[in-house]
C-alpha cells in the first residue's frame, strides 16, 4: 500500500522538522513493505529542511503537484505558460499585491519582512531570491498581501489556473491549470484507491477524493466532506498520529478496508 502525507499541519507543525518518533513510524511502514510519498504545497527546496536527510531519497510531490522528485532529484516540473503568467502578473500589479513566486528552485519574494511565510522559506539558503523577470519555469505563486485581495481572487478566477484560498492565513495559492496533488500522484503512476492519504487543508481535496482511505488532521470545512476520518489537532497529535499510522500499516486492517 502507498501512504501519501501532506506536511504542514499534517505531520509537520509550526514549521519545525518532522519529529523523530513520526519519522520512525514512517520507516516502519517502509519496513512492512509499504511506500511513503510526501505531497506538499512547498516546493521541493523547502521540503528538504523539515525532513531528516535519510528521507531525502523518498518520492516527493512539491508545489501542490507541480514538481516531482525521486531519489533527491527533481525529475519534472509543470509551469505556467507565458500568456497565463502575463495575465497573472498584470493582476498582481493592478492591485499592488506582494508575492512569493517559485521557479523549479529559485524564487522571487516581495512580501513584508515580517510575514510568517518567511519562517518556512528556504531556511537553509539553498536557493536565491531574485527579481521576477530572472525566474524561468514558474511553477507556483503565493499572493501574500494586496490592496484588495477579494478583487485579486475574482480576477484570477477568470484565468485558467488552479486557486486555493488559505483563509486563516489570508493567502492565495496559484498553480498551473490541471495541476494538483492528485495529478502529481498520477504522474508517478499511482492509481485511484491504491493509497491512504493524510492531509489537513483544501489543497488536499483531490488527493482525498481518489484515496482508498483518508485521514484529516484538525478541522477544514472544505476538506471534511472528502475525509474518511478526522484526528483532533491538539498537543498530543504526534503521538496520536504515530498510533494511527501504526494501525493503518497493519496489512490485515488494510485488507479489511479494501474489502469494505
């Protein structure tokens, strides 16, 4: 069985590296013959700092499906076409929007120096913060602030892109058309109903829709209808996760789930 894990808010909390006891539970899954895949909104560059280096060869989906990495190497990216990118940039300029725009490695950041996103942005200095026109193959755009964020979202909705609104953070997350975590899994050859998914937010919806079984961490009104079960997000969540991962790793339980 394949196990697919979102990171932030699912197995990684407050931008800190994934705890050792959780990492051990993931290694136990692999020892039992399962496959572990990480699927995050983060670009591959920012996945690496929260994963111990012994996990850097695991299969990773970054940028909400726009980037695929195997054995520590980025194998493919899905980027915005030139016409679409021009339209997006025009909207950002019209409404004085600040942003974090990612290419396959480097990025352009114009947000506030105090924005919380900086806690997760290239903490190990693996990439360069460059001007937008110096980026090539743009795969993901975060709109951080604007004079009128509602107007930005409305205008972007008329462009052929995928938009996720992180309401609690006031951020708009933009990916190329047709790109999401499920498309990333399909790119890897993963088929419907052959994996168990763990996630916490709206950008996990497509991943949950096609999973055999799905576990939501915390509360998301958008994700809840697609979740098989929910784990309460509290101070004991890491231990709860370890227990549930161990339970779902039992091949006998998986067999029961498949036959339900």
